[in-house]
């Protein structure tokens, strides 16, 4: 008999039509389901790890104990049927990762936020692009791409940055280049300014991992994971601590939070 487990939150991009798939990977805080389109749907341990393609369950450990890696499942309506468990989404609250810019203008100058980031950022990944610390293999390669691109466009005149060659650059579930580009798109969403050629991003999505492609697909729709949306929203609040805001974002992944904020602050410098 299959155990039934309830989802507490569900991302707003999840479709209701039936489909079959397989479990792509199981981690300590996430189970990733591979959709035939190549997008990953992530069943996560809590709201802090959700995205618009995610489901947060009340008893994640119990759920994980009842499934096995690479097994098949059936997504049907508001239920996902696995070999050893049924995940019920009927009563889950809908969560949205969309970030909409404030038409009244950007509320902060980001000086304190950038100073906190330079102090706290991981040394690995793309962070040297902003911290100016000694670079690494990937940050140096990214620097060459960015210098060439930034010197040949003028966003104020309608020409956009073509940075698709950064997609898939780096290692990890979401490579550093993907996180960096997502950070730039978060800056765009917050400020209403457009810097990147989205056409260029879309045509290069095949260069990266399933996780990176899912992250970038969300960002192209101005939708971001919980931790990035939380960072964007705190910038509009009075009396918050820049150090605390940066610390929370940096907790995500080995370097994902750091790489995403690198993209955000790099874009702010460009403007």
C-alpha cells in the first residue's frame, strides 16, 4: 500500500495535465523529477528551497524513504504516483517566484549591500568579478567574455548583451555561469532595466545541465527561486541589515548564492 504525503506549497508554473517521468536525482533537501521538456520539477524540504517549478512537502524525510532513485512516476491531476508513495497537491498553497519591479524606482543605492557582499562572498565561482580578489579558471574565462560583450553594446540605445557563452560555464547542479546570468536577470526584474538579450539566452539553453536550464527558464519569465526573491524583496524594506540579507542569500548551494549575487552586483555596476 502506497503512503500518501501532502504538499504544503506548489509553484505557480506547475501544469495540471498528466505526464510520465522518472526521478532524475535525490538530494538531502530535494528530489528532482525530469519532465519530458527537460525542465526539472523539484520536490523540496521547505519553502526556502521552492521555485515556480517546485513542491514543498510537509514530511520530506518520510517521502524520500518511500521512493528510489531513477524510478518512474505518473503525474495525474493533483497527485503524483510513485512506486512507494503518492504525493497529493490538492490543498497546497500556490507560491509565485515572480519579481516585479517597483515603478517608483529602485529604493537603494546598493553601496552597503555590495560592501557586505565583498566581505562575505565565497572565493570560488564568479565572485572575483565583483570582489576583485584573485581569480580562478572560471572567473577569468567569464571576465574575458564580459569585457568583450560590455565594450560592444549600449543597452540605453537598445542593443543588448549577448552572454549565452557563459551558460553551462562552471561546475555543479547549476553551473556558475547560469547562476550569474540569473542574478543579472534578477537585477533587470527589480529595476525594470533590460541588459541581456533573452533571445541569445534561449538559443543557448542546451549548453547546460537540467538544473541550469530550469533555473534560466524561470528567470527568463522574471521568476526566481525563493532565496533570490527574498533578497529582492528585502531591498524595498526599511531598516533591514545588508549583512543579514547577503548572508541569507549566500547560504544557497556551494556557490550558487554567491554567483547569483555576483551577477546582480555586476549588472548594477554596468548601469
